[in-house]
C-alpha cells in the first residue's frame, strides 16, 4: 500500500464488555487520564475499545458541589476484559496506585479515580465491587461521556443511559484543551 495509512492492528474482541469511568482533579488531569487508559491497554486481559472526550465538572463532595476545590476532568472507556469483576478491580487499583492515587478521604481530591460502572450488564451487591456502580445512574459526569462511546447504552437496573443523563443534575461540560493552553 503505497501512500496510504496502514491501520493499527486491533486486538480481537474477547471477554465481556465493561464500562470504566475516570476522574482526576489534581496535577495534569488530562495527561493522567490518558496515562491511565494507556496503562489499562497494556494489561493483557483488557482491550480498550473506545474512550470518550474529556468533560469538566466541579468537585462533588458528600455534602454537595464544592466550587472551592479543583475541578475534575472525567472520561469513560468501553472495554472488553477476560477478568472477572474482582480481577478487573485489582487491575484498575494497580493502575491508580502507579499513577499516585492516595485513598485518604472519601470523595476527596485525587490524581486519578477509576470506577467500574458496568460489567456485562451484571448486578451484584458484593461489598468489594458493587455492580453497577452505586451512583452511576445519577451522575452526569459518568452518563454524558458514556453516551459518547455507546449512544444505545443501558445501565442494569436503571434503564437507558440517555434517559438517565437527561435527568442528572450535576453540571458537566465538554472540556476543550485548546481553551486552557
């Protein structure tokens, strides 16, 4: 093929589909989320299929929105994995640890947070990994980017992601990296 672009070989889609949500409000937020996605792609049992654009949201605390805290960048990735839910949790925790995640305060500021939002449409109340993620159905910062990677998505036990996103009240806006340069 002279003069043409050679497409990058893709891994065969095996395993089960899952949805991961990324959030970062410390340091170079965009670079950290990109690094997290790249780290997950290097995991042999994970294939990253699609990643949403970045969205910016104010920090959300247990008591509500905290406009004084650094804002978050958020993204969602659709993956396929050979790992079971606990294995996937261990993999995302390893990536978080490598990227400097500290778990000092619930809903506190962080370099990176990776949540398993959906795992093959399964529902589980296992305290180690609740499926789907307990608050995903009400968080625009998860639902809106999820629609970018899967406009027909549904969240087990809650319904169509598009309908959930329309009801979510937390502020979310598409982030333009050029506007911050």
